[in-house]
C-alpha cells in the first residue's frame, strides 16, 4: 500500500508538471500571437503613412519651365490654377479655373458659363490670394510689375512670344503641357484644324472673294473701331486661317485696331460687315442710344453691305478674344450668317 501510494504521488507530480509546462507553452503561444498581431497593425500603420507621404511627395513635385521672363519652377501636377484671361483654354481642356478674369467696364467672357469667383484685374490682388492658386498662367500682355505681383501669390508662367505668335493652337498646346493635359490638347488641335479646313472650303464655295470687315460699335462714343488684318482676335482666324478676303482698308492696316468716323462707312468697300459692341449686349438698355444712332445714321444706310442686308450683329465676348473655344464660336456665327 505504501509503495502504491508512493507511486501514485509520483504520477500526480508528473501530471502537474506536465500541466504547468503546457500552460506555459500556451501562454507563450498567445503571447506570440499578440506580438504578431501587433506587428501586423504596426505594418499597416507604416503602409498608410508611406502612402500619405507618397501623395504629399507627388503634390510637392516640381519642374522647371521657361516662360517669357526666364526659368520658373512650377508644380508638376497643379491642382488649383488661375489662368488670367486664358480661362477659355482651361475650359477647353476640361480643367475648371479657380477664378475668372473680370473687368468692370468690359465684363467677363460670358460664353464660358463658368461658376467660379471673379477676379477683378483692376482691383486688389487679395481676391486672387484668397483663391489659393498653386499655379498662375498669365497672357502675353502681363507687364513685369504685374508678373512680379502674381509671382508673390503663386508660381507664375507668362506666355512667351512664340506662344502668342503661334495663335490659339500654340497657346492651347503650352497650357496643356503646364496642366498635364498634353494628349488632350493635341486631339483638340487636330479636331480644330479639321473644322477650320472644312469651314474654309465652305466659305470659299459660298462667297469666294467677297470681302468681310469687322467693326466695333463704341458704346457712348460717336466713332467706330475697325479691326485690322493683324488683329490677333479677329484677323488671325478670319483672314489667316479661314482665308476670307479683307476690304482694302483692312488689308492695308498696320495697326491692330483703328478708329474710324462715320464718314468712312460709305467707302468701306466691304461686301459683308460683322458688328460687335464694345461692352454690354445688343439688348442691353444702356446700349440702346448708341445702337439706334448707328442704325439710323444716313451714312450707315448708304453702305452697300447695309443696303444688301449683309450686316451681322454678333456677341462681343467671344469676338473680342482669339482664344480656342471663342474661335470655334466665331465659326458658328460665320456658318449662320454667311453660309445659310
């Protein structure tokens, strides 16, 4: 019995020891699982942090481009773009500008139908500053003083002489590059060139060498402006690209735009006259007096284009710019007035 008891005690002690060992091993196993879980969570945190860092790095990437004034460092992928008087090009590329150019006298480019804050170029720079652009693109008329002012707000690219001299397509190509839409710009240019070729062919077949002049009615004044063959807003698209014939007076103009009196109208020598207002619209109440004065003037009525019903009243906001979308709207007007 004593021997049996001693044997049972030894067996019990062995079982307890085995139980303790298993418990310790299990504990170690749980501890290992927790450590692994913790390591996994830590790994996810590092992964998320790495992604965020990569995104920030992408946003902070820059590149150097050469504008009118020299080298300028701009964001590689700009997100908030102000294109002063160049909103047309951004809109064509499907990029919404953060502000729209505005002048108290001339208004804005209504035809773009943008729903963004206005930037009054005659006022304070504060409204542009508040918009927080990360890139500003300026037209070819920005002076060094204006350029410096813009550059204090954000990196600024001022169009080069090559951009401006190349016309709407060249400007679109440059802006497409600046905003990361080069491929889209090239397709738009290809489509535009085809539209111009088609319209040129149709105009040639319909009116041949009949001459076309563009004049601007200066609201509140007694004179008119005539837009010359070298006018980048009108001359480039009408006479250079579409091949329309300018009247002798327009063809010989050295000035971009010139002032003429009503006395010139009878001898303008244009078979067709396109007329736009200097501001407002043809239905603006404040323009009524100036419009009536033009239409009722005896000298105006003696013009052959007027007599033949070949005078066309157009919307000024896209006729007073030579931008990419604006030029296509001009072609729509020409189709409506000259090809019907």
